[in-house]
C-alpha cells in the first residue's frame, strides 16, 4: 500500500549561510487535508462557475456540477498518488561554493 | 581447480606445451564452463523492475576544481514518473491539443489522448534499458535507470 512521505530533508549550503531542516510531512499533511476540506465548498463554487461559463453549458447545471466535483475528486486522488510516490526522491545540486539537497523519506 | 586444469598445468610444467598453448587451453575450458551457466541464466533471469531514474551531471576530468563546475545528482522514483504520466489525464482537452500540436511541430508524432494505463507500464519497463551518456569538454551527463 502506498503511503505518503513522512519526512523531507532540505539542506542549503551557501557561502554565507547554512540551512538544514527536516520537514515533518506526517504532521503537515493532516493540516493540508483540513485546509482542503475548508476550501472544498469554494472549489466547488469555482468549478460550477467555470463549467457554467465554459464548455458544456448546454448540459443541466446538476450534471455539470456533479461532473465538476467528480473531476476535482479525481484530481485530488491523482495529486495524492503523486504525493505518495515521492518517497525516495532525491535532488542534489552543488557547485564549489553552494549546495542544495532535497530528500524525501 | 578442475582435473583438466591440473592436467594442462602439469603438461606446462613438463614442458609438453608452451605457455601460449596452456593459456589457450585454459581459456577454452573457462569458456566451456561458463557457457552452460550463462544460457541457463538467460532462460530464467527476469530483469528487476526499475526503481529509480537517475540523472547525474559531473564535471569532466580536469574540470573538477573549476569554479563553475556543477554537480547534479537526481534520483526520481519510477512510481513518481508513473503518477506524473497519469496526471496528464487531468489536463484540459484544449491544453492537451496544444501539447500534441507542439510535439508534432517538433517532429514527434505522439498524441497524449492515446496514452493508456497499459502503455504507461510498457514505457516504464522500456526505461529499464535506458542509458544515455553525454560527454562534453566540461561535463559528463548520464541518464540511467537504477533497479
């Protein structure tokens, strides 16, 4: 089973300053989910408006709204899939004086 | 050490054969010994699934200590690539058409609308054999798959 990432290590080494942080994603994700739930009605309204003004305006509003919600749910699922696929991602860019290192666990 | 190898070395010690002949005979024995194993392996070996796509950029030899020399080491999980490709299904049709058109202009005849989930798996599996090495005067770029 896929699981969301637990930690993210971000390390920046510059000439003048050094910065290392372990981001506890397992704590941030519930907050993001809460924010999403709060914003969901607004997202729904935005989708309905966009659907009414844009493509598919010949369809009844209920179908358009249902389609919009379905789309957003699919979008949220895909975004969650991407998030769950991130563990193992490592980016390390450096030159003689600077280094940026990101590692998702 | 096998009996045949001992015999060859004995013949060499007794000066019945030359060093070159002994070397050739030992090489033949070695080839014969490894051939059945390799064919058996070829029949049963299953390529491990690719886990990560790696992209590395290293300064070429002689440029390691240059001020502008940059090193890049990126490891992308294959599952992330898989999910990323699936993400394309969320693109609005207008945007997808634009991407397809832009690819066509570049000579790439690829329609994103035809991308199916089974195709994604085929693409991921095909990446197993991917290996790109670009060597320039300053940098060495490598793209490969890690299992």
